[in-house]
C-alpha cells in the first residue's frame, strides 16, 4: 500500500490541554529517578515490555529484534524482519504474542519458532490483550498511515483505526470495533466483558463492550496515551508519552494549515513534550495514581508493566528499559 502524501484533515473545534491537577498532579516524580537497563549496543526504542512469571523480560527494538532479559543479561530470541511493538505473554503455552507494525500479529513459541498469525488488511498492528480462551484482541491503529508516518495520522485527526480479534482455534480474524482515533493500548477487563482501549490521537480512554463492539468514552486524558497493561486486580497501567501539544490542538479548525504542516520536515512539525506519565486506572477509567517524569529523563514512555512491586517501562526513543519501585505514593520524589 502506498502512503498518502497529503493528509485529509478533519475540521474540528479547537481544544485546550487541561492542566495537570488533581490526580494528575506531578507530585510523584520517581520516573525521573528510574533505574536504566541499557540495551545491547546498536539497539534502541524498546517500545513495550512484557514480564513472564519467572521474572524474565521481553522487549522489541526498532532494529526488528526481540530480546529476553534475565540474570544473564540480554539474549536475542527473534528477528521479525519488521518492527515489533506491543508484546504479550501467553501463559497457556509460554509463547509471546508480538504486534509487528509491518508484519501483523505474530507468535513466538517457547522453542524460538516465529509464526505469522494474521496480517491480511492490517496496516499498523500495535498492541494486544489475550483472553482466557486464547483469543487475541489487538489494535490496528490506522488504515491510512503506517508506523513510519504516524505523525500524519495525528495531524489528520480522523477515526482511521480499529480493534480486531484473532481466534486461534479457527485461525480467523474479525473486526471488533471501527472508527477509533489511533487505537493503541488494549486491555481486557477481568470478566472479559469489555476492552479498554487508548485512543492516542483523541487523547482518551474508551471502553468497548464485548461482543457488541459498542464504544463508550471513559476519560479525556491530559496527555497522549500509548500502550496499557492489566495488573490482574481490576486495575490497569497506561503509558502516556507526552502531554497534549497545545499548538496541535489550536490547529484543529484549520485542516488546510495542517496539510501544509504534515508536508514539512519532521523537525518543523509540532513536537511531543518530554514530560512522561504512567497512570493507574480502574475499569471505569478513574485515575488511582500517577507517576511522572517532568524533567523528561526517560522521554517518550510508551510501555508500562507491573511485576510485583516493580514498574517497568519501554520507550519509543531510548536505548534502555527502565524501572522504578512502586511502594507507597510519594511526594516530590
């Protein structure tokens, strides 16, 4: 598929990014003091992180490789030939489900065999959640722009994305919900009656009922959400890569200007901020806790995963994974 050179921007009312107040107040700044775990030389952008029951970590890098990290350090376990983004552990057989932005939905078995599950018609496979019966729900973030041109989707600001479900028993893929604004992070509620989905472009958290696919917006967020993960106790962590960009929101009523902006070199386009956030929410979208990096010492935080009392992070730009101890909420850490 050829990538559209020009965007077809929607004309929308201007919006204003809300302040970081209340539960979003940056009082707990422990992400600025996160411990870094450097990737092997030449690797960068560990977009997501998954943790197995034995404490091993898995991540994928921009170079197309999947890595395991344990007490022996990093070990390469696969080369997808694309760009691995979201990674989930399938506890039924210790395999990994990998959302590859260019190759679609993949499975990496415990013996190292890499197999394509589904790819037809998928342009931007991004993040996934695995049901008890093995069904994989995953986001296809855009039907117009691949990962290499994600900024164009943000500037176009149209509902170009959808959520799909792959059934391993039949090998078929079905559409769960459409008309979503860059659906990204996906998580299942404990009773599997609904999905929680992060819509990055619309900066919101949405509930999608199963099996109907009916969507309900739960929260308007003060930052752009990326991946999300379930804790297992009815709560979820959301990685928020950047506060909302004020100039991008002021340009919403002017699709012609946005078309010109999208054609400019990337460095001349609106840029994400360095302040990153990890937010814990419940199934209703209520914010329980936020951790911040106002100094931007671990920028473009895109993956978050809790393992015991440790919170692990991935990033779209950095050359390391990062972690912080959870413990009690802190003030001015």
